[in-house]
C-alpha cells in the first residue's frame, strides 16, 4: 500500500481490546466473568453507558462497541444466552434499536428477557398485540434456530477470531501500489529498499527539493554534470551515477 508496514499503535491497541470485548460477550475468561459480576451485573454489556467513574481501559472498551458491532455475527441457537432486546441477533441489529422501548412494554416480557423467551417448540412466538410485534414475527421467520448454544463470530460464521483479523478490519486501508514487489521483494537489502522507497515516494532530499524548501541556493547536480539534481536525474540521467547503476 506504499507504506513501511509500521502499525498505527492506537489502532493496534483497539484491535487488542476487541479480543477483550469478545471475551466479555462470550464470558470465556475469568476476567470476563469478573466483569459480568461487578461491572455489568444484571445489565447487558451492549446497553451500558460510558458515564460515571470508569477505568481508562473499561471506558475504551465501551466506546469501541459500535465499531465492533459492525463486524459481529450473532447466530441464534437455543436463544438462552442472547438478550432479546439489546443483542444484535436480528439481522445484525437489536430489537430495541429497531423498535424502541415501547415494544418491550407491548410484549409484557422482562427487560432481561432472552431470545429463548419467544421461542415455543422451536418456533418463533411473538405476542401479536401491536403492529411492531406483528412485523417482528414476520421478520424473524427467516432466522433459523436450533437446540445448539448461541454463538458469536467475527465477520464470517464458523471462522475463529484473531487479533490480526481485527487489525485488518479496523485500520485505514490505502490502494495497493504497483511497485511494492520491486521494493519489498524477499531478497531485498533493507537499506537499499528504504532508499528506493523514498525515491518512489518522491521523498529523497535531492537538491531540487532542498531548493524548494529554502535549504539551499543551488539545485545543480552535486556531480557537476550541469543538470538539476532530482531523483529521476540521479537514477536515470546523470552520467556519473550511470557508471554505478
């Protein structure tokens, strides 16, 4: 992509925090269980606010939720571990986000209800007491359920999560350049590759650039050939460097 492959540490830290978010969602570690016991308590992780006295790490985790949610795929099984209202199991959105708080009242179900509460004999069974609930009943028909546990995946179902995948998803991507294989080939000499990279980026401090920046009063080639010194001149036209290249 035309760079040196140096990671943006802020984005890399976010990619590492994504792993912590998945741990919390799946309760896969002792730390995640502690978070559920003392930080989340009887609420839902995705519904927590960022106000109050929070540690820096926990606040960063909470602020990352909207971005991470775009890459999560919730697959309903028996519905026992998914929040009916707050987890994005309904076509990657939560019921509360789509229909608001009124729909909770219309069902007569608890705010901490799980998806399994509207499953009856393996079939979706929403109360039909409002237009929103009738619409919900129709929308969920295309979502399969089973007796298997619910599962959460990163981007693609059945693929394991890695921090590298999170990094690739979160970082800013540039267009791939045509010359990357010329500079970063397997047998490169690092110093030579770096100089060539600078030349291709137009970043070598040749005299024409130094003149534009006001650091020199003379842009003529240092090898006294009489031409303006530039990257193109040094690599392709200078009679002195032609004996080297």
